[in-house]
C-alpha cells in the first residue's frame, strides 16, 4: 500500500465528488416526489421546501386516480413485461442449450445469425412490423408487444445463456443420459437449475427496457385498453399539462413501480453487469 | 451414438427462438429495406428503385429535414462521447478505490436515473428547467448566476444540447458500471508492480489502468453510438413529434416517426419512412463495422 492510496485528502475528495454526483442524480426525482404532495400554491411559492401541515395536499393524486386508468395501465405493463420475460427466458435458454450442447451442421452460422440482433435495433424494422401486425389483426393487442419484446430480447439472452451453459459439466449430463433421461429432461431438470443466476441476470437486463419502452406501445398498441404504464402516463401528462398537481402526481406514480423493482433487483442487476455478463 | 437421421430434439430446442426472432425481427427488418424501394400511386404499391433515396437526399423539401436530423443526431452523439463517457470513467475510477466506504450505496444511487423511463425523465426536466416554475432560475440566483438562465428547452440554439445533457444525466450509470467492472478485473499485482516503479495515484490511472480498460471503452462507445442513432423517446416526450423549437431537436428517430405517421397536415408515408429507416440501418451498420473491424481488432486485450 502506498501513500497516495491512503491519503485522507484524496479519500475526502473522492467522497466529495461522489456525493455531489449522487445529489445531481437524485435531485430531479426528489423534487418531483416532494412537490406531488403539495398544494398548487406551495408548489410555486417554494418548490424546494418539503411539504408541511399547511402545504400538504393529495389533490394531484385524486385527479390522477379519477381521470386516468392507471391500474389498467399498470396491469398491461405487468402482463407485457412478465410474458415477454417468460418467453425470452424459455426460448432463449432452449436455443442456447442447443447451440452450446450439440454439434450439428450450421451451429456456428445460427449463432452468428442470432448475434446480428444484438447490435441492430429492432426499431429499424418498425414499418414492416406494423404492417405485419395490421394484416394479422394483432394491432392494439398486448400479444403484438409481447412478440416484439420477445424477439428483441432473444439475441442477447441466447448469447449470455450459451456462455453459461458451456460451463455446465459434461459428466453430469452424460450421467443423466446413462440413466436413460431424455434430452428434454436433461435440459429442464439438470441444466436449467444450474444456470438460474444467469437467467436472473438476463431477466433483469430485459425487464427495465421493456417496462420503459414508449416506441412500440405508441405505434402498435395505442388503444385505451392496451396502453402500458409508460404510454399511459405520457398521454395523461400531455393532457393535463397545466394541472401541475396532477402531472407531478402522475410522474411520482410512474416512478414508484420501477423504484420498487429496482430495490428488489438492484443487487442482481449490478452483479450481472459487474460479473461481465455483457462483455 | 451419432446417427444420420434428424435429431428432433435439436429442432425442438431451436425452433421457437428461431421462429420468433426470424418472423418478428429479421424478416420485418429486410422487408422495411425492401419497402424503401416502393411508393404508393393511386392506392397500389409501385416499384420505384432508388427514387425515395434521391428524394430524401436531393429534393429540397426533404433533404433539408434529413440533413438537419442527421447533423443533430451527430451532435447528440458527440455530446454523449465528450460528457457521458468521461464522467462515467471518472466515477468508476473513484468507486473502484479499494478502501472507499459506501461504494455500493453511491453506485446504486447514481444508477437510479438509468432505470427511470424517458417519460419521467423528459417531463421532470421540462418542469425543472421551466421558467414558469422557477427551480432552475431560483437555484442559479442562489449562487449569484441568475443572468446565465435562459429557457433552454425553448431556444433553438440550446434545446438540443440541453436534451443531450439530460440524456447524459440519465445514462451515465451504464459506462460507470461497465468501466467499474473492468477496473475490478485488474489484478492487484499489476498495480503493485507499478508502485514499485513509482507509478501511483493519477499516473497509475493514466499509465496502467486506462490502457487496460480500453476494450471496455470501445464497447461503451459502440453501445452509445447505436443507442443515440436509434433514440426517439426523450425528444418525443420533451418536445413532441415536431421536435421543436423549429425542428432544432429533430433527430433521425423523430424524423422517421413523423414521416411514417404523418403530422398536422402532412400525411404519413410508410415508404419514405422505410427509406429513413434504411438510412438509419446503414449508419448503424457502418458504425458497428468500424468498431468490429477498425477498433476492436486493434485494441490489445490482456489476459491475467
């Protein structure tokens, strides 16, 4: 250990920079949250003050709950996210297993074909996706969104999961084969439980972009009954631009579910990123 | 045990992923490229070759908007490279300090903006920067800099840079995390060997750590590039589909959306929309190729 790395001034400066940046990162969220609990007057008089007995008000939340169908939006977002994650993980793990486990003609080629989708964003194909959804009658259904997000998530999922599946011991699988297990049983019973941590990483990586996406809900499912929470809050806020209480409350309500997910999964997410799963 | 007949289990394992991926991603992608070669005449589709591109790049009505969007998109990317990635690297370098306390806490807090949706970010910053509410001017006033305040999102000359900085604020967590991960993999012995040669502190960062994390910086650059040239949501939530004021924040994503769906008096045109999508595809492809063949192969990777 050298002097520079023990120097208390350096440590203090490090904390100084980090605290400053943490404040910059959290400030907007903080301002939105505290002001959503204030009366209109207090919002404008002193935007940085915490709500107190005099300025406390829930009028914004009342407007939001009366006017917007946030529970429906929330439910739609939930269905889309959970179903997409399920299919990404199931189909992704199956394909990853096939690519990692068996040697067959075209194995490498298929790997490369799937890898295409890691770098090329699916949004480029939007015009034809919409056309396809229109002609198959899937416009304004949650199925359309689930299909798109499944396709979008698969390439990276297969890539990450096949890396992990290569590390599963061959002896274990061969022991299973000698015991007469079918390839399907080997996959579902032996291999899948062993790659659970990698599956969790893939799930967390996919969850946030799907939940937060605005582009596809806006284009494929803008109907009232299929709006996701992200699109729903966008439209709601657009309509209530001048009602600051309602806008701030809607923003706070949109922040809440993501924050809850983040608190639950942040350790998994950070471990996933730092373990080099995306290298 | 290898037999020559088809191994059905391989087909069963691969089929669902391949089907969904091909049908919903690859096929529409190429179909969009194909649609760019058509136009609609009297309700039927007519093949016109490269005419749409001639219009897009040459017709004064279109080309002005296209080059404007492309240049704005480049500026958006430049700001990210110059601001987001250096800040991310700085924060990661500080966080990776072995004796730093509360590192996990800082890391999680700084990552929070990244998980919030563009809708929240766009509106939150719009409100904060709004001259009506007065948070931004009020705070500048408190430090005696009120004269610096301008309605940044409403001025043509500042709006795009402001939005790029908001996007930087949102995504700084990603380079921070990836660089942090790369810095953690540098073995202690390498740093100690440097110390024995008298290389410590900042010079250890520049001379030892930075060369070792160059591959990660390369990955971050290409992720930023693809993300920026496919951006849409933030501009749309903050400035609407018209990317105001006076198209000064128009980027390729919003330009494609407007062209495809139409706005105000202009009708939507899926074929011109496809042409713009094709241009975006080309730009992203060029960027990815430069990275894969020009940069990645030249970066030396070290195995410990």
